[in-house]
């Protein structure tokens, strides 16, 4: 039986400290990640962004891994070049040598320990159930409404890719609680793929609560493209809490309040994420779903 | 009676959004700050750092305003030059034209709405009592253990200087609750100096709880100057809560825990502040004191 190849990647964004710290630690103590049937490597994706203490130098590395961008010889900013090199190293996306990439991220939003899955298939549903079983506080977020290749995420260059997204943690800070949650979730993912590889998967619950990404809402802007409102105080910090039609979402700087429209209760996340300041993304919306492994 | 000159300054640090937003808003609606007996100007101290979405370009602007640095012709980094220009505009420190500077700051630490005072004199104690009276959740922090001129704070170039420091707020984010707290505290300070100027100060409580800065603790470092520990999860987020000898303060990356020494319960603040990442400052310690206005 050939070994299942896993890459655990940290520091895709230079100011998200948990993954950088864990990957550095695991490079000195690889036994912490060793599991039967697995070959696990660790990679610090973007040390130069960390040296500069910022998310990226020229462009967001974690949006560079579409087939279009990887194949475009005009793409010559630093992260585009780095993406091509990482695709060679871990992929290539067209025929990957890596079976699974686990990419580690932090958010300034209060999302807790979130496992982001890019497809809804039996493997992903079983992984979700396994992780929730070992870590009830884990949040499962499914981003399957765009073809996996479309997102441009680093983890999409392997056969399978997942992201571990833990917050709230300000940029450029290490919080022990966040670090511990990230390490625990990575351990559970490795336990799961090891059990799969050995044919020793335990029985799993029949249903798992999850959230399915629907859309991202941007701040209201004026004609010059500047925000004229902020996330309302009632919404801020309430990631994955129910948001009903009529609940306030934006407070305009003139005092007016905008509320959620529609007819369905939804679940906001990435609320007021600092990294989305330039894109003016205010929050994303998900629906609550039930996964049946 | 000559008018009392107040400067409300925001954006001394480019990625602390609340003050930048409020100053911009007040420049369009100066009546919000108008008070009898006062001449109030608003100033955005460092727009270029905000354009770069960072705290500063070359050096921390809010450490440049010592007499030594202001008078040193060798100081030619961007913030040193900007400090000299601001000193000309608002000071000069040796004979200030501004009676009071209110400098607006955010912290990623959970410090709440904190009023930082640089001296312990009747005026400062009365201000503390007035602000606490109007805003019971306000925290009074006294940094009087170094001569005021020594800190190098921007607000030190006026006859009197105070800082309004509100958190938790990640860098590069606007949180409505934090913004509202900052605006409320600035309003109370202006109400106070207006009342003083008119001789209409109301009766004040006999005692006010405050914290007095003692020292800053840095992360434990290895011989190469890299951190070997992080703020412990028990301490993180507990700004101004009592910290007793024997309480954990650092968790080493090898799992060991370091506790507070000494024999006195102290009050940590600026815990895990992201801006202090480069200096490795982990938290500051204060003692609780009672001010008698």
C-alpha cells in the first residue's frame, strides 16, 4: 500500500501567526504529525510576507491557484510566481503528487475553530463528522458552490484540500487558545485520513451540522468607492449566530441602520475581517445544512 | 477671557481606525465638538501611514516627541520629520500654543475605553472623576512615573495631553462599539474642560478608582532574540483584571508555564497588543490606586 501524502501548510498569509508557529514547531518535532499510512510534510508557504509582517507583498497568495492564473505567463507579481513554484512543489494541479493539503489560517473574526471544505462528497462528510466528534466546538463550513478549481486557494492544488481557519486573533499576534484549537483540529484531520488509509474508520454520527457559504456582502460605498457605513454593533462578533431578516447589519455614518433583507435566517461569518479591508467585504452569509456521512 | 485651545488628534498610528474615522467625520461636522469657552481643532496626524495601512513608515510617531529627539538635527526618518512639523503646528513643546491635546488610539487588547493621563495633579484627578461619572465603564490609567516629557508622546507637546485608548479592535477594522465609546469619552473630556473654563464644574465624587502604570514585561526570548513563549491563555484578554502572584502569565512552547512573581496583586493591560510584536512587549502591569479629586 502506497503512503497517503499530506502537506500541512502554514504562513500562506504572513501575518496569521498560528500556522507559522505550528509549522515551525512541527518541523523540529515531525513525530507530532506522524500517523500510520501517512507521509506528512510541513511547509511554510510565504516567509517573505511574514518578514514584512503583512498578509502579502503584491497580491493575495491564497487567490493565485486557479488554472487560469497558474497557466498565465503574464502573471509576474511575487505571489503569482510563488504560486507557480508551490504548484510545482505540491501539485501540479493537473496531476497532483500530494493527496491532501491542510492549509492553516487565522481570522480576526470570531469564527472559532472552523474547518473549511471545498466539496460535498462522502469523504468530506465523513471528515466533517469525525472532526465534530472529536471537537464538538468545531464549525464545519462548506464552500462548494464554485468549482473547486475556481477559488484559487493554495489547498486546491492537491487531490483534496481543506483549510483550518481559527479566530478571533488579531493579525501579528499569537493567542494560545487559538493555537491549541488549530493544533487539535490538524491532529483530528490526520487521525481521520490515517484511519481511512488503514480501513479503520470508526462508526460516525448519522448527521452533522454544517454551514454552506452563499455570498459575501460588501460595505455600502459612496460614488468614490469609500465606505459610508460599518458593520453594526449588533452583528459584530456574532459569527455563525442566526441572522434574521430585519436584523441590523450596517450602521451608516449618518446614523441610519440597514437590515438584512430576504425571508430566510442566515449565518454570517468572516464578520469585519481585517484582511478584507481593501476589498470592503463586510461579512459572508451561509445557510445551515445537515450533512449525512 | 481667552479661549482654551484644544486639538483632537486621530490617526497618529495609521492602522488604528477609530480616531481616523472620528476626526474625518468631525472635520465635516465641527459643531459636534463645539463647547462654550473652547476653540477645538481636529487633526489627522499621519495620513501616509494610513494609506500604507500600517502603524508607521519608519518609526513609531508616538515616541518621537521627546525634547531630545525633537531637538536632534540627526533625526531624519519620516516620523521624526513629521514630529518636528507637528511640534511646530501644535506646540512647540517649550512654549505650547495648544492648551490640551486629546490623542485617539486603538488597541487590540481588551482594555475597554481607557483614558490615559500623564500626570497626577488636581486637574487630572478632576478630569478622571468627571469622565468616570459620565461613563462608569471608563478605565483611568495613569502613566506618571516618568517625567511627561520623557515618553515622547504626541500629546505631550501641548500644555496638557491625554490619550483615549479603546479596544479590543484589530488593526485596520472599524468596530461600532469601540467607535461609540471613543466618541463618548472625547465628548466628556470636552464637557469637562468647557465647564472648567466657565467655572461651572459640577461637584465630583470624593474618590475615583484608577490604575497606575508600573512596568512592561517582554516575552521570554532565546539567545537569538526570538520569543520562546506566548502569553498564557489564562491571562489573554483579561486586561485590568487582578493578576496575583502565582497566576500563569507565559506558556513556553515546550509546555512549561511561568507565573507572576512578587507578593502583590497587579493589573495587566496592553496584553498581547499586536503593535508590540516587534518589541516583544507581552503586557504592562499597573497597581490599583484611588484618586481624590
